[in-house]
């Protein structure tokens, strides 16, 4: 392992059939005014050799080719391992369907100097198509119902942007993490594949005594769901998306909610997903109905896997 470079940042992008999004993101990263950062792009077994094409256009990136689609968790873990080996002091997960403000990384890094207990920082994330509307300002965790509540519709944006704010979890869309946090907590749990892995990771991080905060003066813009929004016979989102969402909600409950509160959390989400099933019956979307049912079954019955170290 190389020596640790102080105040250096490894930015990890995962590309899966999202060539144009990755190109736009990388162009915005070229404009960063931060002195010491590197970009690790994981190509998650995309079609048409997209990783090679991105490397040809952006030779400054470190390209990591995955032989299979390892999901959000597995793909990012490939980048995290390589970045740790390369000696960066901080690591950032960044969705490839984002563009960033030139100063966003400098603003985020400055937050660590203000709070020694801070382990993770996320920026204020706006919608790509409506850059005055907040997509995510961090999240709250309801330990009774096992609900991960994203903070999106904030009424007073100026108040939000006024200073650093503690949050319960950071979105994997963009989170900046101290190296020592990952060494203590471990990597993303690859059993989740995609959806809720960022919540589960954030809760583990807080259990170790690290704080998570929003840096409201650091801005990025997000397309939101670029990899999952494709045309299908039953709508925009594929049945697979619903499967992982439902399954992982129950995996999250089982791994994080206290035994005394689990029955209430299970009951709440079973009712919620029951409404989904009813909706799909009415709309005749039986593939999605089966995916939700399978997600409930697997989320409740499949063995929990340990976190990745």
C-alpha cells in the first residue's frame, strides 16, 4: 500500500450501460478546483465495451473492469478497495448520472476540519432538470418502523443552505467518507446489491460513533434513477427494481431494527407493500406483482450475509 496522502480524495464512479451520463459527469469533474483527487471508474460489465470508450476519452481515470454486474454495492466495493490500496485519505461514492459544481468537493472537505467526530459528508443534491428543486438533503431513520426517510421537499431552502446539519444517513448518490471510517466499519454489504445499501452502511457507521452531515453549500445535480428507468412492457421501472426495493427493505429491518420493534416494522411494510400488490392487480402488472411477492418472501426468509471487510 502506498503512503497515505493527506486531504486526497478518490472519487468512485460505477458505470453500467450509462455511457453518456458518465461522459457528462466526468466532464464536470474535470472542472473541479480541488488540488488532489483521482477518479476510479468501475465498469459493471456494460454492453459495447463502455469502460474502454470512457478510458479513451478520459485517460486520467483509473478504469476497473468488472466481469459481471456486481450491482451498486459490489461495483463500488471494487473501487473502494483499489482506492484504499492507492493511499487516499478520503473516498467519495458518486453516481455517474450527476454533474457537480466546481467547488463542491472543497466545500465538503472543509467540513471535516470543523468536526473531528464527522465521518461522512454528503452535498445538497438538486434535480438535474429542475435545478431549483432539492432531490435529497440527507435522510432520517425511523427505528420503530424501519423507515429510511429521504429529506427532499424542504420548505426553506435558504435555511437549509445556511450551515452544516447532522443527518441519520447519507445517500449513496454522493457521500464523502474518511478512510479510517471504512477501515473500522467495513465495506458496503453486497447482499443488498442495489437499494438501501447506503442506509445500512450509514447506520453501521453511526454505530461506531462517527457522525454524518449534510454540507448544504456543496451542490450537485442528479438525473435520478438513470440506470433503472428504461422502457418495459409494464412501465418505466422494471420488475427487478421492485424486487430489490422490497427484499432489501426487509433485510434492512432484520439487520438493524431491535427485536422488540421488528413486529411493528414488519407489519407496517407488509401493509405498505400489500397496497402495491393491489395496485398492480388493478393495472394488470403481474410481473411486478410477482416481483413484490418474491421480494417479501426472500427479504423475510433468506439468510443474512455478513458485511464485507
